[in-house]
């Protein structure tokens, strides 16, 4: 019973964080944010810490994973484009998103090969492929080999690391 209370408290805290992040403008006070500039960024964690909301910083720069089924995009199915929440880099199209039961937004491919970069991640005793933003190097999530055709890859992303713009509202 006590564990249930603790779990409920943790879930509440995380839900609160997600709502806070959604209400904050990603571009306000972030001079690096751009949907068109593809120049590779070399920004220190110390500087990102001053710019980013603390919950986005924890995931993007410290590889913190949000709790499943709590992120803002895990069940989003409208047409649009997903950008890096840290730098605005174009990452995924909604056409590559699929309904995954894992509780995180999942894609079978990135919008272009160099939109993201990969790094071996052996943390927590697992051998996983970490996915990072190709422009700013921020942690986005992991890539697994159990996705649907045509790639059979599953890009398992943190919602907080993504900014979604619906097609009809895209400028
Ligand atoms: Zn980025």
C-alpha cells in the first residue's frame, strides 16, 4: 500500500513537470532554436542549463527517461513534424510514427539520415543504441530492432525532447 502511495506521488510529480514544459515556449530565451538552421551546435551543458527548463535539461542533457504513458506525444496521431525541443532541428515526420504499446512516441525512421546520430549505451547493464539530435547532440531516446516494416527499427523517444507542429499550423 505504501508503495502505491509513493508511485502515485511520483506519477503526479512527473505529470506536473510535463504540463509545465508544454506551457513554456521552447524558443523564449533560447538563441540556438531554429527550424531552418542546420549548423552543428557546440554548446556546453553549463550554458544549456541556463537556457532550458529543468525537466527538459534532465532528459536532453542528462539522459533522464520520462515515465511511460506520461509524455505529451506518445499517442499523438495527427499529421505534422517533430522537432528537437532543445535546438529546433527537424527529426521525424508523423508518417513514420506508429502506435506503440511501450508508452513513448515511436517512429520507424528519422526524417533524413543525419537528423539524428547514434551512440552505444551500456548503462543499467543493457546494451542499447542511444539516439541523439544530429544538430545539438541532445539525448532523444533509444533505437531498437523490433519496429514495423519497412525499417524494422523502433525509435523510442521522450516526448519532452520533441516539439510537434501540426501541418495545418506550420509556417
Ligand atoms: Zn537538437
